[in-house]
């Protein structure tokens, strides 16, 4: 048999180019096993679930309150966490600080195959508040040796930086290939489950946008955290993509300083307008990311197209929903914006997926097109249907509590949500059934 060393595709003859991963000259000859019969293995003994005393097991705290909240209250023994992100975003800095804090809770090992222990020490000295008295460092790339170190020394917490440079004796393919990364991750996961150690695995994002090379690693680990942020921005967003022991979709925000990462507790203040009086084309929305409501400023720019083809761009807002909103405004409100360049931006670099941001996006587009300001002390919440109706959204009371904390006076929301609103909020709630009603209330006519 001939097998591709990059993706594992097999062929009975040699091929110059792999039909799966499109790699050139990646096929290697190997001897196929003579028998396809399954091998006899030891069978695990079934146990009653009620006899397993692990439901109320205490969690480890990292003393990063936002990080612990993101994971559902802390770390579970034997948990494997994949931390993905683009190179240079600050994954190693974050995990070095977390490893430093965990060293006070138990024996912690930082495995750095990309850097020497001296380089890790230089980076630790630069970061303020990183305790290195009880933190162990090893520059090992073979997963079998890492497993032996964990068993021999009894480490409770292990950081693997990164999975792309790990190697295994049983792994096929070159270092960093799909087969190698998947094999090493599977081996390390089994080692963590057997020893009960909490393991962090760093995975870089490739050019294709996949975490840790292949996307297949996400089903192997227990939790997937995505560390994102603009290179020129000081703020970093840690997003929970998967979590077997807590909520998903939640975020935590950190401020990248010269002394390291500092957690930001009042994250709504980052994304709110910097000026009290806003110009037209701007409004405030309150999407829910995971379990947390966040006040965010939406900005829109509508201008006459100077070329033959109009341009439509959205940054931080789903482009498909953005296109639907433009069509709804054109059809249901009879506002002619077909010949306009339309741009929509979420201030602060945040990416939002909550449908409750639809109303704010439509108001921002209309405000920019009509060159009329939306209410500066108002938050817009609501999902817009294709018929122009405002649909009910979830967690309306938690959104209103966040509005009260920030001092907003009014909230425009779907009429269907008014019956769920508690009576102890300072903000005045105004309900609407259609986008047309909001349009008439704010702008009183067409341009």
C-alpha cells in the first residue's frame, strides 16, 4: 500500500499528487498487515452510574475569575483544553500566567517544545506577577516521554506548547501533519484521563483557518477555547467554542499590557461609544454572548456608489444577516438603498452572532442613509423577520440589567417581550411589532 504522509489517504499504487490534501510527492510505501481480523483486547467492566462518586467533585481554580467563569467554574480533574488562535495573539503568554497561578494549587509542568527553558524564563521575567518558584519547565517533544514525566513526578497540571511540534513513535507522517497532530493529541488525551492531570494543549490556526492543523481535534478534547484579537489592538477575546463541563459561546476579555494579560471585568465599557453624543449611523445594541449580555456600538456608513457595482461589507456582523436586513429595508420600508454602498461595523473588534442585533443594525443603516441621529440614550434589541416583524428574543431581563448598570434610559424591543420584563428596571421599555413602527418613531418619514 501507498499512504499519504500528510493526510493518511491510501492507494494501491503510487500517486504524484494526493487527491485529498492536494500534496505533491507525499506518498510513501508501507507493508499492509496480513490479517484484517480484530485483535482481542481487555474488556472494561460496566459499572452503575450511581456508584461513581464524581458528580460533586470540586474544581480547581486558576484565580483568573473570568477564565474560571468561562470554563463553568474552574477546571475538572483529567480535563483536556485546546487553546487555539493565530500565531502571536498571546496564547503562550496566557497559559504561562495560568500555569504560574496553578502552581500554587498543585504541581505544574510547562512543556515548551518551541522554546528553550531559558527563553521561557526570559518571558516569565518580563511578565509581572508570574511566580516561577514552583513552576516546572521541560523542553520535550516526544509524547511518550511527557507521559513518563507526568507519571513519575505526579504533575496535576500540564501545558503543551504546542501540539504542532509534538512527535510520537506510533504517529505516521511528518511533524505537524494531520496524522501526526491527531495521533499526538489522542495520546496526550488518554494520558491526561489516566493520570487525572488537567492538560492545556496549544494549537495554532493554519492558513485555512483550522485549529491545530486539522479540525478533527475538537472532538478529541473536552474544551475548545479560541483566543482572538487584532494584532494592533490591546484587547484579546477568549471564546468558548466547546465545553463538556460548562456553557459554550461565552467570552472573556483580556487587556494585553507590557506586564502581561489583565482580565477586564466590565467589558461593556470597552465596546460602548467613547463620546456621549454620537453622530448619525451609530446606535447601541445588547447581544448575549454565551450567558453574558454586552452593550456594543454598531456603526454604519451609507454613501452613493461611485462605481458601477455597489459595495456591501460587514465587519464583526454576519454578512448573510446583513444582506437580509438590506433587502428587508428596501422591500418593507420602501427605502431606496439599492444604489448605495453600505458598510456595517461592530465597534471594538467584537464578533456577534446574536439575532437580537438585527434591529440595531437596521436602525444604524437607516440613520446613516437619512443622515439623522438615532436616540443616544436608547438600546435597540430585537430580531427582524423577513416580513419586517420584530420577533421575540431570549434573556430580556439580563439585557435590561446591563442597560441599567450603564445608565441608558430607553429600550426599543419587540412587543412580544414586554410581558416578560420585570418592573424594577429604571429604563423605560418601548415595545414595537414591526420595523416600520420603529422607523416611523425615530425618523418620521423617508428621505
